[in-house]
């Protein structure tokens, strides 16, 4: 959460845990009291992959682009793990359907709290229609 009175600009941030550097991530512009989501988690035994594909649908005058997103989570641990997954929220979309309903939604993000079995995988799938076709899974939808 941005607890300052200043807007945080879009760009790179360094991530530290207990004064130890663990990685770098990018954040979107974050207003005061807004939330900046950092996808780098410093956990080497969890893998998260996002795919995004869009196609043009014939016969639709508006929102003629069908976009499909998949967040694929793999747990390499010997124990089940419960984690929170964040994703960018695409704006000006309609007919969004989720395989797993988000547990939290903000102005520029979606979040899911999921349990992934030991040595297992879980996918969060969702699709929506818009006037744009999205293909870069890390490009914001606004």
C-alpha cells in the first residue's frame, strides 16, 4: 500500500526481505493509499506462469475481441501450500467468466487465494470480451 502522500510512478522496484535483496519487479503508477502489486515473491519452489490470447469474433459490432487468460501455478513443495495470486484487471471488458471467482478485486487488480497440493498444479482461467485483443500477459489493460 502506498502510505505516502505522493504518487508512485510506474517502474522498477527492488524487493528486500529482512534487509536482504531478493529481486526486482515492476509496478504500475500507484496513487496515495493505492495498492501496488509485486509479483516477484522470492519463493523458488512455486512457479507461476500467465498466458493471454485474444481473437476477433465475427458478427459482434462492439466488444468483438474474445480474450482468454490462464494463470498456471505449480507447487514444487512436498507440502500443500495456500497462496494469494494477483493479476492486472483489464478495464472496459464485458462478459467476464472465471473458473475460480476472485477473492478480492481492486480498481486495477484481481486476487485469488488458492490452495495448491504438494507437487501439484492449479490453473485459474478466465475470459472476457473487449474492443481490444490482448496478447502480452504483463501489459495492463488500460
